[in-house]
């Protein structure tokens, strides 16, 4: 995956934040994995550094993301795949995060058009919360 990813993080004060951090640490330890990371849902990946250069914070601040109250994260079933970033994860109900995922995807080269980003969000986007 060349480029950067954009993540949706739980608020630091949200109880799920500490629960997920603990679960990620325990799972990592159980499977002898050295990889620890912040709890997150990947909104999109492959963002070219030229997209947010020279001021990443200004770029982030200018994204037209939905209101926090419109983003609903509902964790689902546990799954595992033979892909490094999806060794063990919880599915996330797409309806609650699809719009913010679409906004994020529009930042990727080739997906700037509303219809193309919308099609990606409907057909390809698989929101999940990685645990390992």
C-alpha cells in the first residue's frame, strides 16, 4: 500500500478507546506479535504525500467530514484473513461510516469525482477495526 492512510480514532475519553487498546495489546502478546497500534478504522489508504504537502494539518482541517454525531461505529463479527493488515479484526457496520469513508476516498488520486468515490464506498470499502 503506497502512500498514507486516514484513520478514524475513538475519542481518547471514550471507554472503547481503553478497551480496544487493552485488547490489541493482549492479542498481540498472545500471538507473540511485536506490532502495537492505536485503535482505529481505516477510512482510506493510498493517499499520495503530495495531496497533503506541505501542511498536513491544514489539509486535514479542510476536509468536509460529516458531523461526529452522524458517524456511528457499530462493531460486528470477528474475522481473520491471510493479509497482514487483517490478521484479526472486527467488522464495522458500513452504514455508520460509509459517508466519512467516501469523503476520505475522494482525497485519493482517481477517486475525486463524487460518483467514483460513491461507487468505491458502496462496492469496495470494507470498514473494520484491526485487533492484530
